[in-house]
């Protein structure tokens, strides 16, 4: 156990038992795979294995009592601000919102009344969620916070064949299975050797092991602006997901919010080293093999790859900017001022909390610069509200 692991809260006996069951499942797959599986496959099992994976198990993930806070958990002002951009997309397409990976359901609970207040409540709000446990929590959240919209909300098991409207993905791409790679300058040729990092067994322990990258993964790795030696990740799954959605979008836009960078920044030599990060009880660590299934596993998003996937499937890149610029353009400051409650000239506790939460959302040292927003669309005339100032499409 390293120092970072020693500082993590100790899992409960039940959590350990669930993790051990998942480890046995992983070990069996490693055995069936000839002693090795890709990290992408390991990440898929660790996060989504039925009943055992992080997102499909029963532990609480979001909020103060979970492992991390997302923007909607911080303040309802995030959803109210985002609603202004969603409203513009709905007006240019159809009255349908699809939210991919709705977490606790808080964003949906904030968006629906905000859109209604803007006079454009969607006829349907569809949530693409594969986790039964998260579906139940989303249903409970909506029943508590937005019961008047319950007849408009439905859950999807798979992507619709065709759709028009606005699709929202907040912190979805970073949790898609990713391939872990190491570029090694072995000096034997003009191209560096590309090794795929996977998971194997050493006795009964899960360990990292490497094999030469092949096929589409090798092709993608060789196309990156990487100077060996270098370690990093490529999410073929995120590219495929965006491309598939793009092909199904008839009119409207996808708004994707996540942390990441353009390709030339993400794979810069000074960023040598894995971007894998794990979240457990509001602690961050970098060992995804520690108690499989108990930590969220994420990687930085290559927003250039996201833009390319959408563009190649026929979408227009409508905007790309930091979360801070996007929220400011959409009027988060005005909404904060509207909700301010003064008592004798002094802001009350609720006002101070709201201001603190918004500061986290837009501060360059917090989520403001780390998180980015990209819009991909078809048949929607720009400019979009959230990208009026500070659009960085040129940097992709």
C-alpha cells in the first residue's frame, strides 16, 4: 500500500466484500483472455459490471455523502443557467431534451422548471441511464423536487434511432472506458513503440501489464502529437459514442460538459503521465486497481477527438469554451443577483452559499477552467448564447 492509499478512508466490510466479488469476476475474465485484458475492458467492468461495478452497485456516488460533487449538486444555479442555452436549441429544433447519465437526477430537477419559466418546457425529457440503482435515485429526486413534470420524464435503455432537440451530457465522457498506453522510444525505427497497458494477475493480485498496441488503437496512437517516452490514454469509446449520436441527430445540438483539453495540450510533452484519476469519499487517488468497484475512474477528455467525431458524422462544431465563459455568457451572474436576499443590507446565509458555489463553478482555480463545454449540432443557426464571447473552436 502506498502513502496515497494509506490516507484513503477504510472501506466497510460490505464494500470490501463487493469489491472482492468484482475482483473475482475480473480475474475470471483475465483467465479467459489468456492472462491479460485491456485497461478499457477493466474500466468497463470496474464501473459498469451488473450489480458490482461502481455505477451499477448500491453505494452513494454523488453529493456530500458520496465520492464527489458535480456542478448540479453544488447549486441549482447551474441548471437554471444551462436552461438558457437549452432553450435556444429547443426553439431551433424540437421540444425534446435527452440527458445522458443523469447522476442523482438533480440537473433534470433544476432544468425542467427553469425551462418552463422560460416558456419552453420540453414535451419529453428522456434520461439515458443503464444503472437501475441510479434510475431509482433519479426518480426519487424528481418526485421530490419537480413532481409537476413527472409525466414528461421517461428513461431509455438505449440511444433513440433518430431524435431532434437537445442532448446534454454532463461529466459523461470522462467515465467512458479508455485505453491506457505508453509510447517508448526504443531507437529501432522512426516511429516510437506503442505499448498498451492492461491488467493481469500476479498470484491473486491485479497488476498492470503491457502488450504491443495493434489495430485501430495503434493507428489512433500513431496519429497523436506524442513525443516518446510518454504515458497517456485514448478513449475510442468516447469517439464512437459521439459519432453514433451525431448520426442519429436530425436537428438540434449536443451540449457536452466535462474536464479535458484540446489534443495539442492534452498530449503536450509536459503532460507526460497518465490522466487517470479515481474518486473515493471526496479523496482523489491514482490507483484504479485499489478495491475495484469502490472508486469512480475518470480520464481527461480529448475535445479535439470529440469535435472530429461529430464533424466526420456531419455535425457542425457550434462552440467550444471553458465552463466559466459558458456560464457567464448564459447569465449566471444575473441569475445570482436575481436570487439575492438582503437583510438590513447584509447578504443572508443562502446568498453567501450561492455565491460560494458559483465561484467554484467559474473560478479558474476550481471548475471554471478545468471544465469545458462543446456544442455539436445540425440545423441550428448560431451563434449559441453560451459561446458569444471566448469561443475557442480555433484551439481544437
